[in-house]
C-alpha cells in the first residue's frame, strides 16, 4: 500500500494537503496481466524499453486509477462508493490527480516509489526490478 501526501491548489484556488492511498491487490494485478498478456513487471519493462510515450501515458493512467482507493478502519481498502461507482472517477477529476500524474510522469524516482509501493509486499521484488529500469522522465520531453 502506498500513501502519498500531496499539496495542491483546488479549482477554487484553495491550497489543500491530502493523503492519497493506492494499492493493487493480487486479483487486480492478475486482471491487468490478463488484459495485457504479460506479467506486471514485464509490461512496465517493455513499455519503458520501447520509449513509447503514448503507451507509457496510457499505462500510468490505468495503474494510478486502478490503484486509487480509501483506507477504511484498517481492515478494508475500498475503491467504490456506496452506489458502486469507482472512487477513481471522482479522483481523476481533481487537481490532486493532475499534480500526482505530472509528478509520476516526470520524476522516475517518484514513479519507482509509487510502483513499488502499490504492489503486495511479496510481489514487490519483481516490481522493484522493473521500476529500477524505468526511465519515465521520457514523458517530460513529450
């Protein structure tokens, strides 16, 4: 689980500081792997090696929004509201998302911390290997 404390100005110009929570469960990682046909670490490694900015952007957006949620009472990590709508939809409409997205797409150390932090601890080693090879700073030139 990864927590990022982020300070940003909302759309009314109010400076806010929030703790944002992200986590990918093993079933969520499995779904990502089935949709791409590759292991999570291979998917990240292949995209970065190809220097395909379009794919990197698309993948980071998918990962950020799939991982976003709220910690509830230490026992649950929820990704939907009471009506079953994804919390990530509302999050993607905030200035916090914009700031986080730009940070992760322009700072390879932050991107590596994010990727390593969102995967379950027992799967972290594979993600760390892929993230250490990441050169997400290529997005800064896009």
